[in-house]
């Protein structure tokens, strides 16, 4: 049996807009992946803990609250601390261009803004799992 | 094996990786499982089953907290269906278990049903063994109780909990085969909805003592935590009843019998799905299509010259 790709989709922070996260979860499922969806209002600690227990290949974080600079790099940092830096992190949501550069510098592998074709996101996670 | 040593030392990541190896049918999984097997058999395994949306995950979330307060380490294996069309799955049971957060004494794993050749129960209970060897005192296995394989999983636990909710069908629904026979404990969840008392007394009326155990009906509301303590007490009571009673050895033998049989079937299925075994599986398929032989005769013939994978 080939190794299944497992992805964690999580929403850090306090905004309750999870439509985007669900659309992505569904697209990944339809691409044959196993998606662990953890729901709203997760702390970076919760997210990293779940990623480790679920042994995922990558994490997709959705942020629409504007708190991305506070929360997203923290996830990468905690993964490193837990010796799980091989789990890649991508982000999606409303994130200004100047922050995209900073996030990438902080170790976020990709940032998907509004209007990104789902195929592109699926492809990112597929190659992230290799 | 290194991964087993790490697991025994309490490395969460090692436990998680080992479960993935089992799920992916990794060749190393068999050796690792052999190594952890002597360290298993310590955890109380509780199966929870019931229709989708009845509140199983929320109930487990409450139970996890209750058992943490009782200083027990808790594992959860939550099984959700794989799409038969794409092979993908969305596993959402963690949503309802979010408030256990990063508690080091809790390990929650979501599993998709996948297309397990040797039966889903085998992979699920191998994952349970990992959590058992990892040092968990109690492990919950959650399945959607809609089909035979789920009932099979639930009945493989020490204690099987059947979860129902009010306003979900009349008393005849409960008479349907399976429901009344598999549970050691019955739960009417969502008592906050109203109508739960009738449901509970209907259930209670129909349950009978089996081998010295009369299944209790526990009323809960996972929403506000009502009944959680009573349910945890009922679980402990049932486990004690089993462990101290005459049924324990028989049940253990039953479980071992099922696992041995399933492991044999798994090996066979692996042999056939992997045509490198060179037994002429595909040629036989052609012969059946051409009506030169029939499936039953061909099966006997193929099994005669069978070589198992190493």
C-alpha cells in the first residue's frame, strides 16, 4: 500500500470564518489525501500537538483575522522545538504582500491568497509530502 | 527496533509514526508490533459506537477530561470513513476534542477506514496496541455504528458502549438486531433535547442480563457534561466485573482467536493483491472470464501452491 498523504488543516486565532479552510479540506480529500480538520480557535500549541499525534506530512493554516504574524511563525517555531521541522507549514487567507515575505522568512513554505486555484494548493501539498 | 525503544521512553512522535507504519502496511510494522506485544494488555479498551451525529466525540472529550482528573492517561482512536471513490477522507473528530489541547497524558489519533485488505479491525486494534504499549491506562475507540465492520470493532473492546440520542426513532428501532446485543453499557446522550427519559426507559425495559452483567442505561448530555461521571463509573465497574469474573479468560481467547484469524486472512489478501507472488492470479481471472474455470474451483487450485510473503 503506498503511503497515504496526511494533512492537518487548522485555524489559529479568533476569527470564525472557516469556509476557506473547509473548501481546501474538501479539495485535498478529493485528491485522495487524508485531511485532519481541527476546527476553529486553535492555539499554536494545540496545532503542533495535533500534527505530531496525527503524524501529518504538512499543516495548512487559515487566517483571516490579521493575527497571522503573531500566530503562524509560532507554529513553525514550536515544530522545530519538538524536533518536527520536517512537517511543512503553508498558510492561506487574507495576508498582505509585505507580510508574505516575512512569513516565508519565518519558515512558512507557501502563502495562498484569495483566488488561488485549488489545483495549485493540492499540488503544493502533494509535493510537500514527498 | 529504535522506534519501539523511543515509544517505550514516551516519545509521542515515535508512537504516531508507528501507527502510520501500521496504516500504510509498512514492512517494518510487523516486527515493531511483535516487539511491543509483550508490553500490551494493560489498558482498558472501550469501544464507542452509534449513529453519526449522536455525540460520540463530544462524549469522549468529556470522558477524557474525567479520566485525566482521575490521573489516568487516555488514548483515543477515532475512525471515520474513507471515500470509496477518491481514497481521501476528512477526519473531523478532533474538532469536538479540542479542549484536551496539548495535555501530555492524552493521545488522540484519527484513522480513516481505507481499503484495509485484512479488515479494518486489525489495523485499528494494532493502533490501540501502540497506545497501550505507550502507557495509556484507557483507550477509547470510536466508530460510526452503521455497518458490520464497525460493530465488529466495537465488540472487540473490553467494554462496548452503544450511544443513542432522544428523538431518533421509536422503541422498535432499538429492537433491531445488533443494537441490543453488542452493548455492555448504553448511553442516551443529548438529554438536553428532551424525550430522553422515555428513550432511556424503553431501552432499559428491553435489556436483559447476559452472563452475569445487566447493561446499565446512562443518561448524559455531552453539551454540559451531565452524566459523565456516572458513565466513567459504569466503565470502571464493567472492567472490574470482567477482570475479576470468570469471563475474562474466555473473552481474551475470543479476541486472540479473531486477531489470529484476521492476521491469516490479511496475509492471504496481501499475497493475492500483490501479484509478484507468481501464483497466476491474473491468468486465472482471465480463465474465469472466459468461462474455462469457476471462481470456487480456481480458488482451491491457487491456494494449493501458495507461497506466503516473507
